[in-house]
């Protein structure tokens, strides 16, 4: 492993440069915006050049005759790495450059500084998802320096707007690939991790490869009433009516869908890792299904695996302390379980609200993604599993799972049926709180292992042999 690792100053400088350029240029405008809670949606020409220059921290990648680099939709990047065997179907590695806002309050270091402290690199995007941007390019750089020439062609897609649905980045890259007639063997994007301490009573590390992800529905609830003076209030106000409707939705969770999707297979694979009596319970879900489903509801993470979740994220009403508000609005984000549809969730919402005064407006929606194969014939899944066992020998449990967040993978459903979401990093509940939260960080050791993982994965893809289909005698 030692020969794969470059000195800390060189890669840390590249990571720092990437954090700095995406958060803004070094001119006066960037100093004014550094403490702002939003990243501007429009960048100056200077900033766009700075972003591109940050990527060129990997000179061999940008000067290799094997690599074609294209800027898509001004800010996203598509790399085509030409393999020597055109008969092999290509695959794609994905990540995204953009991040969510990061106010400085509560951070141990400035959130866009990329500073190293006590063996960790701090910064917004350290886990979501600039670590993958850098690790993919870093691994490719190290391979090319060693004069490695891949047999199987592959793509690297770096979107710039994943956090706001990817419609200008990943969607444009997908359209470009479709126009060129590209069909992928599989793709790998962000998603699940090597989980540590997430599963009660299980001390071992579990690598979860998400083979599907939830759909989403952003729904605005709105109540319109006649305004008036607060000295003579009506029996119900727009705020009261809407609050009651929202409360009913929070108090009436969506149905528990345990048993649908890949989770049942996951539980069966985990059964042998538990002691009595849990192992017996998990081996006999046909009998203990109701008990297991209720237990999983108790934890927010596992609850999200078994149902469509309901999250009230915005509430707006009122214009003055002595005015009966004419309008009240609430926005709810539903993450839809793979066993349900957008239409089914909408019908459940209507039945739960049960008040014609509450108007429902769909702001955005998309269906859950298809379940990708995870059997021994699934090339992408098997390559991930093989590389996990090689780079992380301490991990002997690899299972399929559901990605409870949303990624850019949904934009590529027309060019592959093998969509896998996996970050080759250990993650515990404390680390998870930093994603979109405070003090997001990645350790030096974990980043190095992520580079090593991709370094090996690319080579494993070149040596992969199609399994012989099972033949069954009649």
C-alpha cells in the first residue's frame, strides 16, 4: 500500500485548493461572500477558470493521450478514459463537486478552509462528496504515472448541481452519453458506506452497497383565508388549519414496507453475524416479520429504510402580530420507499389531511429507482465486493441496501441497469452527523484508503471475467 500513497502536503494541497476554488475566488467578492449561507448560482469568468484550474492538480490526467476531458454545461466535467479492448462494455465512476451551504457558526475551522487538524481534513464536502471527486482523480493520476493502460474503457462524471437535483449537470452529461449511443455495464456513485455502530448488537463492520434509492416528493400545503383584525379572530385561522393538517401527517407515518425491496435479503445475510436469539429471528422472517419491522421503526436511520419518510422542512405564515394571516404554507419532503409510488403517497396524504381547505401543490417529484442486481452475475456489485474485501480485510460482511438520500444516479437510468451507490469509507453515527451538518471531516487514513480502493477497482474491472451461467438439468 505504501507505494500508492503520496505525501500529505501534496494531496492535502490539492484538496485544499479544490475547497478554496469552489467556495470562491481570492478577490474581494469572495471575501465578502465567505461568511454567506448560500453559494452564488452564477460564477464570474475568473471563478470558472479557478474551478477548472483546481482540477488540474492532477497533471498526468489532463495530459494523457488516454484521457479526453470535456466541460459540460459550463461547470460539470466528463472524462473518457480509452481502454485497449473495445469489446469490453464501459462503466462509469461518479461524484459531484457542489456542496450545501455551511454557515461558519459551530465549526472548529472555517468550513471552506480544507484545513488539516489531528489527522482529519475539515470542510464542507469532505464526505459529501469532494472526497470522491479527489479520490477518483487521484487514483487515476497514480495509475497513469505508473504507465497503466486500461483494457476496459470507463467514464468519470463530475456533476456540479447534485444538491439541487442535478438537472443542469448530471442530466446534461447523461443526455450527451445517450446521444453518443453509450450503454454502461454499470456505474458507481456516492451513497452508502462501511457502517460502524449503526446496527444495534452488531460490532462488526458492514459494507452496504445501495442497489436502489428512494424517490422524492416535495409537496406544498397551502391554506387561504380572509384576513382580518386579531381583536375579533375567527374560530380557525389559516395557521391553525394548516398546523392541524401537518400534525396529522406527522402523527400518521406512511405504512411500514419492511419485506419489500432489498432489505429482506440484507437481513438474511446479516443473520449469521448475530448470536441467539437474534440470529433465529432473522433467519425466520416469515414468522418474526412483524417484530423486526416494529423494532426497525424505533431508530431514525432504520426507520427510513422501511417506509416513506415525512419531513416538514418549511412553514411560512403571518404578516403582522395583529393581523389574521390570509395565507399559510408548509413544505413537506417525502422520501419514497422503493415499494411505493408518487401517486400512492399523494393519495395517502390526501386521506390523512382530509380537509378540502388545505390545497396540495406538487413542487417536485420522481419515482424510486429500479433495484439493480446483486447476484453473482452482477458485474458492478461483484467488483465492488471483491475490492472491498481486498482493501478492507477487516470487513467480511457485504450486503445490498437502500440509499435513503437522493443522488445523481437517477439521471442515468436509460444507459444502465446496474446503478450502485457506495463510498469506500468507514462511517459511524457521529461522522454521519457531519454530512450537511457541522464539522464535516474525513481522516487522512480514510482518504488514502479511498484512493487505494479506486486504484484497485479500476484494475479489477480490467481483469473481471464474466461468470459462467448456472445450468440446471431437467
